[in-house]
């Protein structure tokens, strides 16, 4: 018996197994493949056939048989199946290894190449994912691969290439909502607002008007092309579906601002901050609106909440400084502007704000240092040159004060505000010294 050639019996068992597969009789196929493996335990056809039969029969043993089959002969379909299992189990490193083994045997298998790209993308290894995704799309164009490729390029801020990939995916599958959304969104990112409207409107209708990720670019495009009323209608339809959507309330408040409907904008921000007290953008906008309405204490309260959330926010600290200045808390304003200058050393606004605080506090030497720093970077800030001259005068540096005021006159025209202020100062100075005032 041992000496008998198993070849004919093995061939017969494999033939029976294939016939059973063709008939869809997976029980018979399993038995036949098992018979073949009794005759030849390492037969690749039998190993691969058995795991497939067990999978069809939902037999949990299929996974172990699948591993053995891949170890014996890494065929593309088996490698792909095992990689999918590993991916679902979040065993990503093992999944990538299996895919790479399959690609050694079949380097141009589009599905394996595509799965490699998708896996790398899911691991946020976007740059590595590009080559396999692009090659998979070339080998076998598929909308799903095109969408993933577009997303990777978008994350890498290669928006023009991302748009081409998204448009290719949408051409392959015009019913793909994801591809259509990406086409619209990427046109928006590239400033092609009018072209972005059609796909974004279609996606918005499909989502029944409540999908915030669609509303945001759609509204932005409508505002850019001057369709502010339609933009407002889009947001209000979304709010009928999701009346407590903080994102939609924020978008509507910004539209109300565009339409000079400040009370309604403020009401939306109030409602939003009741839902989400720590939304930084809403706190920032409300603080600015309150500031411009002269409600400095309320503006300061929002700005101080904001700096707790974002301690390195230049705009938040600037707003703290501006509000404290208006409340005549010059020391507090100075400290806020100093914080801005530490975060952003070249911030002109921070130096201007701090210099004005120092001047009010009669800390003239420190104010002069800031004024000189400002004018070295922007010589045309005439109000700062006027203040510099006044600060020199307060320090008793009369010659420097006169020189600064004459310089200000030379940079401005008769009749202009700063020219008049400089002339008045020089006239008063001449009068105090008993000289004839200049014409």
C-alpha cells in the first residue's frame, strides 16, 4: 500500500472536489479536498480548495486552514482573504506582511496592490499609500480605490491631484456619494466655487440638508458667488432637522453678520455656547461682537475663557488686551499684549497695544522702546510717530521730541490730522521757548 503511486487517486479526488465546487455542493467539496490531503498533505490545490469550502460552510476551522494554505503557497486570493481577517482583528502589521508575500508571487494583482494602499491609508501612512493606490487604479480602475487615493492626496494638501483622482472615481461610479462629495469639496478648496456648487448641492439634497460636512463648503461657495440668501436657506433647512446643531448655529451666525443682522448673530452664538460652552470659534466671535458693541466686560469674560482653552492663541490674548484697555485696566492690558509678543515676537498689533498701555501708565521709556520697534518695521504708522514725539516730550527729551515732530510733518501733508497735531505741538513748544511759531 505504501509503495502504491498516489497520483491517480489524488487526481481523482481533486477532480471530484472541483466538480462539487461547480455544483455548489460545498459539503462534498470539503470531503473531496480532505481526501486529497490524506494522499498529499502539502498539495497546494487541496489546501486552497479546503479553506474556500470551509469558508462557504461558515466553519470556524477555515481560518487555520487558510493560514496553512498561505504558508504553503501564497496565492493572491488567499493572501487577500487572510489580510482582510487580520485587518478586522486590527493585526495590521501581520496583514501588511501577508499582502506583501502575495505581491511577491503576483506583483500586478490589482486587488492586492489596492488592499496594500488602503491598509497604509487606514494606518494614516498617507505618503506610503500613494504609490500602491495609484498603481492599483492604473491596473484596474475602481471608484473605491480612487476615493481613497483622493483622500490621501487631500490630507497631504495636494488638492489639484486629489481632485483629478476624485473626478476619475466619480466618472467610474456616478452613484458614489463619497466621490461626488470629494469632487465638490476639492473644487471648493481650489477656489473653483461655481463649479463646486452642482456636486455639493446634489450631496446636500441626498443628505436631506442636515449633513454638516456638506453644508459648510456649500454655504462657503454660495457666499463667495454672492448667493447669501440661498446660503441662509441651506443652513435653516439643516436647523429644522437638527435644531441643536452647534456647527449649523455657528454657520448661521456668521451669515447673519454678513447681512448686518447682528442681534440674530449674537442670539445664535448665545444658543450655541449654551450647547457647547467651550467652542473656541464661537467664544472668539462673540467676544469680538460684544467688544464692537461697547460691552467690554462681557467681551473680556469670553476672551478670558478662550485663553484658558487656547493658552497660545494670539487672537484671544489680543482680545483680552483690547478689552482691558477699554476698561482702563492698562496694567492688565499691557500684560496681555506682552503675552502676545512672547507667542509671536513679530506681532505689530501686540507692540502697538502694549506701547499705548505703557504710555497711559506714564512708563515713557518702555513706551519709547516699543514705538521705535514699531516704526522700524512700519515707518508709515503716523499715530505711533506722534506718540513717540509726545513720549520724548514727557521724558524731557525736547530735542528728540522736536526732531520726531518735524519728521512727522515731512511724512504727512498740510491739512492731514497728524500734520496738524505735529504743527500744533511745535507751535506750542516755540511759544514756550519765546520763539516765533513756525508758519
